[in-house]
C-alpha cells in the first residue's frame, strides 16, 4: 500500500507540474494572458512577502485569502487591485500636468495598505530564491488550476499571531495556519 501511495503521489506531482507549465496563451487571447500573468505575479509577490518564512501550507492560506477577497463584492475585482488596495497619492512629477489617468504616477500611502508589505517603503524585489520559487508555484497552481482554494473556509482577513489588530474582535475566527490567524468578515 505504501508503494502504491508513493506512486500515486508522484503521478499527481508530475501531472500538476505539467499543468503548471502549460501556457494559458493557447486558451485565451494575448491581452487576457498578459492580465493573467500580471495577477499571477501580484499573487506570488503577496504570498512571498506575507508568508515567505512559513511552510507551504501558510503560503497556500495567504493565496486563498487573496482569492477570497477577489471573489467578494467588498473588495476589488483583480488580484493586483486586491494586493495593492489602500490609499494612494500622486507623484509630484505628474500632479501639476494635465495627463490622462494611465500616465499619472501614484504611490501607496505608507502604513495604510491592506497588505503591509505593499506600502512599507522597502523594496519589493524577492531576495530569498527558495521562498520566491515556492510562492510562484503556489500562485500559478491557484490561478491556473484552482488548487488549494477553500483551505481557509472563506477567510478574507488574517494577521500574524504576534499582533492583535483593532479589527480582529469584530470578525469570525476561522483557523490558525502557521504564524497567521484567519478570519471571515461578518458582513
């Protein structure tokens, strides 16, 4: 039985790997493919910055919360919009000019974003290669194959177990995974 389980696990990993390597460009147009790749990158960055020191289960849980927010009417509609949610201010370089919105430069207000890493003022480039590779793998499997969704039973908030944010008592506690405590909004 043990040999059979190992073989089954190996087959599942090979199948997941080949699915993750298939290009979605074959199924959707180039513009949608570009948007999907941007969302995969935003999700991978969020997973990396929020859970890089966690085991892989903690990374899956962060991804699940991010997708739960995308699917909720209370949050923006794309992964990148959810990850970058929070107040912004316009750069002095574009503010005085009459420019179209897409040419303006905006920066997040430090300390006011939904995901703290996005507006902490520190470079966002991943430096820990192993954690970055795991985060990218989780993001691709979530976005392309819906693998891992439902892990947090609909949670749309979490925080590190070392802090107690003001909003936590007003939420429904769902679970603790790794170093994070997960909640669901009572709306």
